[in-house]
C-alpha cells in the first residue's frame, strides 16, 4: 500500500504509543442503555441533498441514524474494506487499525452511547444483510468508533474563509468551506446533512454538519447560534507526552454543542485544551457579527504539543480594516509559515481593493475557485462546498459528482431553523 503523508502521521503516533498499549485499556467503556425500537429521526430530501434529523437520548439518536441510513453505511463500509489503499484490507483493518483506534483514542461516554446506537440501528434494519464481506460479521460500536477516527488517519486537505463588514453586501458574516480528501468514487455523492437537535440533559446546543453516514463528529458544521466550525489538516510535530487522544471531529462537535455568544471563541479554546488530539489541525470558526466577538472569525491552531500555549494558538485579525480571514493547511503562528497556493489565492481575491462587497453568489465563486482537483494536487477531490450565513441560520451545500467537484455544482439552501427550531433570543454561552 502506498504510504502518504497522512499514513506517515498515523505511524508516528503509533511509534510513540504502541509500546505503552499494555498500560491502557483495550476499548472505550460503553454504557449499556436499555434497548430501543423507537426511531427518533427523519430523513428529508431537499433537491439532491439529504437531511437526517435526530433527537432524543444519545442512544436514540444513534439508533435512528443507523436505522435510516443503513443501506448507505453498508455500501460505504463494504467499499472501504474492499479498497486496500484505504483500509489495508480486512486483516489490516481488524487486526491493526481497529484495535489501535480503540486503544489510542477515547471519546466522551455520550458519544460512545451514540455509536452503540448506530451499530444497533444498522443491525436491526439489515438483519443478516448487515454482515460485511471480508470481515464476515456485522458492524459493532467499535467499528463506528474506528470510523470516527478516520479523519485522524486519512486527514482532509481543505480550505475556508470568512468575510464581514465592508467586505460583504449587508455587513454580516459569510463563511465558506471546501472539504478535500483523496478521491474515491465510492465516497462521491454519499454525504448527508446531519442535524442533531438541542437537548436539556445534558445541555447541548443543536447543530448541523455535512458528513458521511456513520460519522457523528464535525467536519463542517454550524450550531443553532450561528457558530461555524471546520477542520483542516496541518503537518505538526510529535506529541510531547503520552496520553490518549480524542478524534478531532468529536472535539469540534463538542465545541459546537457547548459554545455560543460573548466569549464563544475563548470557550472553544477551553474545549480544545481539555482534549488532546493526535494530528495538527486548523479549526476555522466564524459567527454572526452580533454574536459577541470582534472580529467574528478565528483560526484555532491546535496540536499535541501541550507545552506551547497548552496546545492551542488563536489566530485572528484586528483593526477597522480587518474584514476577512482565510485558512488552509499550514500554521501561521504555531510554526514557521509554509506556502500554500490555495491560501495565497484566497488572500489575493479577498484583499482586492477594487472588489465589490460579497454576496452569497460572489462568495461561492471564491470558494469554487480553490476547489480541487487541480494538476498540482494529484488525486485530491473537493467532496463538499458549504457557504454559511451565520446570522440567518442558513447554509448552502453542494456535493461533488463523478465529473465535477462540489463547488462547481449549484448549491442547495438549507434553513436550519426549520430543523432545529427557533433560536433563543439571547445567545448565551452553553456550559
């Protein structure tokens, strides 16, 4: 199997921690909630975009997800196991990656219960057809945990930007994001918008994200208060200590569920500092201009070197002329700056002095201009492009097709309030 930089990063983590496996528990401790047959979810089609909305307990949310998208998950899992360049084949997955993921990585119990529900819903819907060829068994919660570690093994490429003030037509924040990954035909067009409604016990804000069936973390998302989050891979140094890591998508999800309003960016940084991650990450965040943060966008440069600012450096912009912020796959504060053609193109377009203020269509064109593939990016592919209107609680989503990357498709507008319910008048911080 050809080793990419992302394979190398994962092997670095293995080399640091593999000798200590005997000191760590062999799997996440999963509580055993009572079985459920209630499907607390619904699947809605908006044009060519599917929206999966779930509610209830963590287990009920997972069960609904597994039940309603079981066929999609069977296709994706079978394709993954058959694709040896991704999985290594059945033996590599079962004997190496799955045990390593469950040993080196850890998730909050509430997310473990959701993944248990996923596995139960998947098996309940498909019965004997839930068996994956090569594994010769049905999927269980540890498989879904391993799936939620995939962005830490095969890390995304990606780019994002936000604009506000005089740079947008109404002064409000616009935020765009491209998710880029190695191209696999079996992944194209399979994504959904996952909507997780708010809950009181425990208190969690509702949020929505674009993801593949079975992945419950945040790759690209926005919560009910208009806080957006997006993940970007960054090459970074080795961890500076022995610890278990949390899958990055689950850390970003936790931030969306717990942070809003004045001080939201400080609250996001606090969430990140509570969770150790295995790979370097730029987490790009934006929010409405009236959301209590000025400027309303920030990049959280985040890695496993806890001795440097406890693992998180916040990069933003200041001054009256600060009306935009861009992000791709390199640190600009935590490490020496390296060149990125996509970042440089975003900067050129956003900083143009004679440019008209951006509306949704103009911002979309900028995002599409840095879609991949491009000859210099090899086999990378933009699977989804999303444009957020945080103040309106609206996102515009396009998925790639077999012939064109996502940004070159017409987006579908999705009003999150339709799925999440009315937003609270005052966006107080959720603790």
